[in-house]
């Protein structure tokens, strides 16, 4: 005798995917942030760009390359891994830690610009601020993000925003970059079709 | 990731490599102004030491403190153990105090395995009898990798009292997993006949140190355990030093890139000549430094994530 068939759940429709930024648009947004950094920091003197892995790191390098192309200034670039400072370590399986690479001249007395791909709850940035204070004492800290999708859970805001995207909590923003994923694109996944 | 670290055999190549990579990042953090990391804040690590130890206990203590864990040191001397408390009752006491991890060193082989059945937290074997000492093997592998760039394919000679050495056993297991070729060298009385096949097939045995040296990338000297000297495993300390001690002329027969390791504490002039111990080939002090980074990596990977 066969067991009765378990009730099948209704098929889940594939999530809708909307392209927010194409490769060319993304490049223009990076250019604009680079210009804004130059303007707001009076020529980016004494400034250090620190990318937050994974995709903040290549974004920081791109910003530095664009600043160099516009004004011929070399802005020091580094990578700040924040894994050990996260407030949700115990809610997930253990995470591998990545490299932290701070420019040789350090961050003491510098203007540090943290660079990340998406600003969401603000918890990553909080962790990054904690990590920074263990490395040195910057004169000021600013934040540059490619996408601000809202839904902050902490009193944090970005100084430079590539694009504001109003989202629902159920949606997700997916940034891909040539360096890490093979192509430049920003997509909104799971929104109303 | 694992819950306990009891044996070098617990680690597959991917996990061992993850630990070594994580240790590399931890080592870079050691160069900063603030050496403390918040990853294990609120966790309690108990160092449960039934045997004397300096470097291993201090190393685990420093590692746990750098990750912001609370550390409780327990040594059998001057504790309720001297009043006759059993390992099980001590374990239950630690459990009741909420230990998230217990680092145990015990004279009985297998004590950490038994302890792992009694408590909910993670158990880290810091040396049990003549059985295993897995974090020592990890820090040795880390030292080889940082000095020579790799572990796979290296020829490693482990020289001395293999019979009583937990360092040798854990190293044979881990190095085989990571693809190194291990040769155990020592007097026949101090090398169990079937140790190669019992631990890791492919492990070779030699009774002639001079024959092994010209092709070795790494020479790992083991401590001659003086407390066992009365058991006549070899005729005299001088004869042992003559045949199996690493002195200057022997060191010069090694390939130019080869390194000399020793887990400490060493008997200068017995298994290793001062000239060798203080030479640039010697990694003895580096091994101690690397020990803290490797133990930070192990503690983070065992305790850093979700409770299971």
C-alpha cells in the first residue's frame, strides 16, 4: 500500500528582477561620488578610503582611481574587515574573517571615508566604526555608499550616496561588480512584478 | 566547523587550511595598537590543566583574552582535585559555571574525549598523556607555511622520542592531511613499530638521522623526556646526543632553505645544540608567537558562531 501523497505547496513564482543601475550608469554614479568627495573634502587632502569587504573594497579602489584621473591625486586606499566586530556573530554559523589592509601611513588624524555597496540597517557601519577605533584615531569619519535602500536600525547616515532606492523589507538589492562577480550591475530582487 | 578539537585527525584539509588562513589574519591584528578583538565577548573559556605547562597555558590564555573572552585558570595543584575530586565532578562544576569552552591538559590519554561527553561546551585538547596535542601541530604547520610558503610536498623529519610524544602524533596526522611527507627518526626503542600504518599510511621510519638530513625541508626535534631516562630506552644521554642530537655539523648538512623546529621546552646540548637553537634556521621563538595566533583562530572558529 502506498502512502498518501503529501500535499504539494503551490509553486513559488520566480522573484521579479529589476535592473536599477546598468554598467554605464554605475560608472557615472562612481564618477559623481568621486567628484563629491573632491568637492566636500577640498581636494581630498589627508583623506583615506577604506572599503568594507566584499564589494566595498573594489568600490574604494575605483573611487581612488577616478579621483586620480580627475585631479591627479593619489588617495591611500585600504580594506577594513569587520567580521570580528559584527553584532550578529552568534546568530549565524561561524564566518571566515577576511584581510584587513590599512595604508602604511595609518589613519591617525586622517579623514577616513568608509566605502560600502549597500547601506541598509546600518549595523555594518557601526561595526566598522568600532573596528576603526581599534586601529587608530581618525580626525573624522565619513561614509560613501553606492546604494541607500533605507530601513535603518541605527542612527547612521551616509555622506555620499550613489542612488537612493526605496525598497520593501522583503526585497533585496544585489550589487555585482566586475572585480568580484564578473559584471557591473545593481538589481532589485523580489519586488512587485 | 567542528564543535571540539580533540585530535589532529578531526581536521580535514579544508578545515585545517581555514584555521591556518584565519590564524594569518589574527597574526596581522597582533601588530596593531589595540590588540583586543570583541569577537568572543561574554564567552567563558576555562583552562583546565592537570599537568604543568607554561607556554601552552599562557598561549591559550593570551589568545582567549585577545578575543575578549573571560578566562578562568584551573590548575590541579591547590584545587579540589588534590582533595580527590574526579574529572567528572570537576567537569560538572565547570558546566554549572557556564563554561563555553574547556581547554584541557591531562596526563591520561583520552581524557579530553571523555570530557567532551560530559559537558555542553567545546573541548580543546591541549595535550593528553602520550596521545595528542592538536593545536601544537596546527602552529607547527602554520610556522612551516609562513617560513617555506607551503606545507604540501614538504619533507618533514620528526626526530626523537616519538613513543611518548603527543606532539609527534598530532603532527603526523595533520601533516599527512596537508600533504607533507613525514619521516619519524629515533632509536628503535622510542619509535613504535607500526606507528606509520596506525596513524597515516605513507609515514616513513628511519633509525639514521644523518641519512635523512640532506633531503629534509623541516627538522622537528622532540624533547627527550628526562623523566623517562631511567627506563633505559637508550644507554646514556651522551650516546643519544651523539646519534640523534642536532648539532652544528649536522645542521650544515641540511639544504639551505631547511628550518629547525622544536615544540619546547628544549634540553640544550641534549637533542639540540645551543648553536642550532640560536641559529637563523631555528623557528623556536616564532613557534611561540604563532601559537597565540593559531589558538585565537581555533577559539574563534569553535566559539565565534551560533551555539549548537
